[in-house]
């Protein structure tokens, strides 16, 4: 007896503006000119900042820093498809996403300079969450936030990021299972930059695509050219709309490329060729989008030069703010960790307070600023 087909599936890819400038007008989203210019401006600004932060790390002015060079479209575009009360949770390579949502760049510098005060300085009207360095641990939190919104009849959606390597972790399975079963308004964006640190995508999963993994969980899955601003915008806005309508989760595989090292502690030349990097450089999202704006007569080279000068001045001002901040109070490490602190941390905090008072009395330390946060 022949086998019966009980279900069939297909995976589609969305690309609207090709690397060589070819535009599929049938798919072109209707984006207001002001929004198009905002998208480009923030992408150009975060690229200049990223380069400056990389140089600062090499000069010893920052700790380890994860560049986003080449991933500007996936970093900047999705947050600008949200409302402030929607939730957003990036990965540690998320300074672009935070910047798109209005966080000042000085706080990214502060965090990567080793000061936790830079970790959560979000605009007060935003529902943003701090990233976690361990990969994947935030995916179930995103599902939980979406479940809470659904239970409270809140029209908010939750947008969270992950890398291609994270799709092979158990957290991914648990989060997508929960999101699919309860049709949660959550969007999972995979920045498929081709490498899980030094492991190429081909060696960390046998899946032909990452987007097909959505099928096993009842989520909408789509592969997107992650270096195409128009495609990313269209995919995310449609996912947001589905979430608000109660149509469940969306899983977007945004194919992009990390042109720099994994972090400043990495040497990408040890596991990939310069020829490969150059091939992806031709698909640069910033340059591709700039050509599109010029073709629409919304941009030109003179405006581009002015933008870069203005951005450099703004970034320099943010650097100066970062480098003139007062040192943190060591007691900050005990704040905002527990609703009720365990006894041993209460004792440790009290011991450190006495040490600091003694050092201040002896003039061994300068006057410390107030503790930022709440002691439980």
C-alpha cells in the first residue's frame, strides 16, 4: 500500500532589493519617505559608532566589544517597526537595536567598558529588556512576556533576537513549542550571520534552512535577505500585524554576515577566507540602501557627507560623556538582584559598606556616588 502524504510544506525567501540594485516593485513596501531616511540615518550612525568603538577597544578604552559591521539592517530596522510599549530583547550584539529604540550610545560604551550602569538605561516609555551573555536563555522569557500580554488582552508584541547557533539549543525548542501551542504574539529574529563564533552554519545544523525549523512548532517561518532593508521591514511589519491579530508567532531567518570578528577577542581570519568576506561585502546593507534612496531622489552624496560629519560630532560627544562619568559605587553589585536577598549577600554587602567607610575616612578612595538601584 503506497504511503499517504499527510502534510506538505514549503519555505519561501523574501528579497526585494537585490545586491546589484534590482528592485522587485511588486513586493516594494509602502514606507513614508521620512521613515526611509530615518532608517538610513540610524544605520549610517551605528556603523560609524561601531568603527569608533572597535578602535577604542584596541586603544584600551573599552573591554571586549562585539562589532555589528554588516548587520546594520537586522539591527536597526526591526526595532523601528515596533511601538514603545512593545517588548524588545536583543542579544549581546544588540547595541544597534537599542540605539534604534532611543538608548544613548554612551551607555553602550559604559557597559562594554566594564560598568554595569550602562546595562539598562532605556527610555522610560520603552519596554526593553537587558540582553544576557549566555545564548538562548532569553527566548523562553520572550515567550513568557508574550503569554502575559495575551492573558491581559494587551495588544503588545514581543520581538527578540537570536543567532544561528542558538537554534540548536534546548531553550529554542522550549520557547518555540510554548509560543506555537498558545499562539503567542512573539517574533523570533535569527540573525544568521553564517557563524556560531568559529563554527560555520553548515556544521552546526543539518537543516537546509533555519526558517524551516518554524514548521515543527506551528510558527510562521520565512527566510529573509537580512541585508535588504526593504525585505526586513516588510517581513517584520507583517509579523507584528499577525501578532497583534492573535495569529501566533513568527520565526524570521535573516541571512546576513558578520564582516568583522565575533568579538575583539576573536580572530576570524583563522576560520574563514578573505575571499568569502569580500563576496559578502558586495551585499553591504548600508551601501545597498543608500543606492535605493538615491534612485528615489531622496538622497545624494552631499547629504551623505553632511550626515557623516554630524554623526561623527554626535558620537564624539557621546564618547566624552562616557569618559567623564564618575566611577561606579561598588555596592551597585548588590542592587536589583533579588526581591528578598539571601542572608549571605546581606552580610557581604554590610561588610563591604564598612570597608568603604573606612577607606573614605582615610582618604584612600574618593567620595562615591549614590548606589543606583534598590537593595532588597
